C-alpha cells in the first residue's frame, strides 16, 4: 500500500462520477503508475512514485481528460442562462415589490417561487437570495437539457433593452458635467450638514432656517442622501478612467443598502414640531412609494450590471 | 515552440493518435508498453491522454480490453476489434485524401 499513490487516486476519484467507471479508471491509473515507477526507477518507492505522479499531472487535469469535455451546461446555452435568469428575477422582483406594498400578502407558485410578506428592509436582504435561487433554477433546467437526449428548442425572449446591444451609457463630456454637478451637490450637502446637522431645512419668513425633521431623523436621512450622492460622484469619476461594469454593480448594490436604511427610521415620529396624524400618514405613504420606485430603478441597474459582468466573464 | 503552434500541434495530434493507436493494437498491448513504443519511435504522447483515448475507443467498440494478472501486477491489455479495423481504414483514407489535396495545391503553387 503506497499512501501517496492512494491519496492521489482518491483525489482523482472526487472528480469522476459513476462507481463502476471510477473503479476501472483508478485501476488503470494505479497499474500504469506502478509499472512506470518500476520500469523507469528500478523499484516502486515513495520517491519514484512521487516523480511518476508529478509527471502524470494534477488530479483534476487527469480526471478532466476522462470527462470528454462534457460541460455542465452546453456552451451554446450560456446566453439562455443569463437571459432566463434576468427574466425570472424580474418576475421575482415584481412579486417582492407587491409583497412589500400589499403588506401581509404572500405569493406562492409552487415549487418555483415563494415570496413571503415582508417589509422594505427585509426585501433588500431577500432579493440577493432570490437572485441566486433564480440563477440556480435556470441552471438546473439547462443542465437537464444539456444532458438530456432529446433536442429541445428553447424560446428566445426579446428584452426591450437588449443587453447585448446596450451601448456604454453617457459620453465623456456628459460624465464630466455630471461629475461637476454631483460634486457641487455633495459638497453643498456636506456644508449644510456640517453647519446645521441636517440638510432638510425650510426657510422661514424671518430669514431663519428651520429643520424639517427631528435631529435624529434629520441626521439619519441626511447621511443617507449624502451617501447616495457621494456614490454617484465617485462612480462618475471612476467611469472617466474605466468602463468596468463593476462600478455600476457596486454603486447599485450600495445604493440599495442605503435606501433600505431609510426605513430603519420610523417615519411617524420623524417630523419636527407637531404634525397632524393625516399629514404623518401621507408622508409615510409617499416616502415608502418614492423610495420603492427608486429601489426598483436601482435594482434594475444592479441586475443589468450583474448580467454584463457575467457576459464579460463568459466572453473572456 | 510558441503556444499557438503548440495548440495546433495538439489538435493535429488528436487525429493522428487515433490512427496510431488503432494501428499499434493489431497486436495486444498494455498502456505503459504503448507509451514506451511510441516514445522509442521518437514521438511523445502524454500518458494521461492515452488512457482516456483508449477508454473512448473501447466504449465505442473499436478496441477491446482484458485484465491480465498472471505476472503479479495486474495489466490491462488492449486489442483492436473488427469495427476498429474498419474505422482505421476510413481514417487512413481521410488522411490520404487530405495529403493528396495538400500536395496538389503545393505543386500547383510551385508552377505559378
């Protein structure tokens, strides 16, 4: 029993499926390695085995040669993987928004989808999991098609914005103007925040400035808005030097987190002074709707950026 | 050899190795002896390429195998089948045709 040889064969066995085939392949390799060690080094020893095993190649590479290069998903189906995942996630996303808006409403499409009722903050944590689930479901279907014996003709849904034909958004001059505007806006907001502890102010008739929200809420909402503008500024600056889709993905991801934080502050006690119940209800409803609409737009950008990253990796 | 050429060589070797193995196995041989014979002829074949190739040929019925344990260490001997001989004849025919085409074009070029 040669431990090194057995360990090597054990490693190869992890990559080969089918018990009978695996046993046969491992016997072939064992026989060859022992034979070569004896013929070329005079005896089977740990040293000679070590050299023969090194020459035979890394376990994974050896196993790959037995697998006939059969991929998990046929290369021709990879575009379907991204397109179908994008569509399924769009559907999943719409249901999630509905579950947030119509509180206490769950959606079940057994066994594909289960969208529980949830608040906006939970939804932001639910969506990445939903994306991975959708990706997994589509992968499983394409895996079965790849390994099935029947020829399956898959439909090719056209998207209104075809990601393949999407051109890099914005030109350099536009980006520079945008950068100047965003830098000014972020700078002005920082100045107001440093001076008043909030950026949400109204000017009174006497020329005085009064905060709209309570100090805690004002600070919270101000920091979120400044954070969102700062993200926009940084991403515009980076886009001047690189066209990496990671910029959009990271910006959209962080923006979603910041938007989710809006709901951590209870809106009914956020206003300064003594507002009426009706006004508080109106504010809460509008704030939720506006933030959710922004969330949808940002999430669409997020998915687009992820799909572009996936396609870029695929092209590589 | 630059990587591009090496890539083409690998592609060309794939077909050649099929013909070579099917020709060698007119006499029963085991894997290591095949590697040695091929190497002695001045041609290199990666061991971890030969065994999967033999396996594919066997799966398709062009080669048959049996384990021999008479000499202490088990050895798997391979031999060609009738289907393998037919395939070899076809492959050699294709190779000959390709060779003729190349020769014809090269001769034509030299006359221009």
